[in-house]
C-alpha cells in the first residue's frame, strides 16, 4: 500500500468521525434517533470524502517537501536549527508564567504567540550565524573544508558530472570511447538530485530520473575510467549548480554537462566545461556547398514547397522544392550550411535525376 493511499484511508476515517460529531452537535443530541441520523450521516460522508481529498496536501506532499529541504541542507545547519528551536522554546517557556498573568485575552493568546515567535527567532539566529557561533565555541563542531586537490602532472584530470548529463545518458557511450581520460566524479548532492527527480510525482520527471539512475549503473559497469561517488561538498552554498561550480574550482577540473545555464555560469567563473551537445555538433558529418547527399524526405517544411529530411547523425536537411518527394529518397545538392544554437542545418535542391 502506497503512502498516499494509506494517508487517504486514515484521514477518511478521522474526518468521518469529525463529521459525525459535527452532525450530532447540529442535531443537538448524540442519541441514535432519526433526527440525529438525518444530520450525522450526511456530515459523516462529507467529512470522510473531504478527508480523502485533502489527505495528500496535509501529509505526503508536505513530507516530500520536508525530505527535499532536509536532503539539501548541510548537517551543520540542521543541528544549528534544532538547537535554536530548543533555545527559543526554553525562553518562551520561561515567559509563559508572566504572560499568562496578563488580563484576558492577552494572557490566553500571548504564551502561544511567544512560543512561535521565539522558536522562529531561535532557528533563524542559529542558522544564519552558525559559523560565528562555532567560531566562538572554538570551532570544535565545524567540519574542516575539503582539501583542494593537487593534480599531478602524470595523473589524468578528473571530471565532474552534473545531473543533466547523467539523465541524458550519452556520457555512458562516450566513456567507453576513451575520450575521457580521468576518473568521473559524481558528488553525493548530484546523486541526491537525480534520486529526487526519480521520486517525483510527475510521470515524465520520474521516468527521466529513473533513466538517470539506470545510466549511472551502466556507467559503473561499463565505463573505461573509474566512476566515483564522492561525499565532497561545499557547505557555503545551497544550490546544486553553484555547489558543482565551486567544487570544480576547488578541484581544478572541468564539469561535464549539457545544461545551457550551468555552461554559461561555469564559464563566467573560469571553470572549464565539457558540453555533450557541443561535442555532438562537432562530430556531425561536414558537408560543403556543391556536394551531393542522399536523403529521405519525411515531412513538409515551414516555407511553401519545402521538404525536410534528416541525415543519420540527426542533422536536419531542408530541401527546396522537395514537397513532392515526401516519403521518397532523393539526391540533394547542398546550397547552404547554417550553424544554429539547435545544431547544424543543411539547405539544398533536389538534383534533376535524384527522384526514385
């Protein structure tokens, strides 16, 4: 039984009981009379259905959000937040007696408000100033920063993999070709991100995450270079991309990705990037204007009379006056080659004897 279904059943029963109680209150009696049942039964059904509908929003979805936040937070901040909450609640407890002696309604409300306010202040202060507080305590609980790796000249440079390139999967084939010489490092926070995507409620994201985990298993089995899951982390930042860039700067190694935004941010900070999409575009077949290629026209182009086909490597070929060749193969003389952000595009004209 899944957690969602179990939560729905539990809240179905709880809200049904609450509905029965509300119905008896409205009826003015708890005896099983016809007048009481007339109110209690509909209220029970409404409460039960309402409990089943809102169960995920009260249980599993908040639980997933807490899991995601806790997984991303450094252990130092979790400990600091817990200590801050305890200290805040202790201060609030000391103020309960004087606050409860205030005239109504202040004496009834302020103790509860004080517990919330001081608990929040305790968490905030401890988390935001955790480094300063540990410094005052002599730094006993602070985990030393990971040492910067000194890459020797006779050792291959490692590379860091991000979640997008793991999910993409092409790195598994590239690793077998020998183009990547050094070990491939996968930080624990990147692995956690892939696992979080695999646990997503969205079907598409869940399938992408599971494919990433499958590709990671394939990497570990078939890669020509070592694949290492490392616990190295950067405590001063929270975002996964920022952690990856900072870790690459510490290790002085490149990042392998196909994420455009991460590519730009890393290059701006002086980190070398190995982009899988750039590699794929670089190894596509090079054709020049005037050459003849053989292509199957499979679709209609954007402009009138155009046909569209693809080479074996995925390069799009736009065939002028090629509409009549849809579903057929033809020889196309290249007239123009364009390099775009999406890849290389080839424009051409069908030769006079190219139809089949």
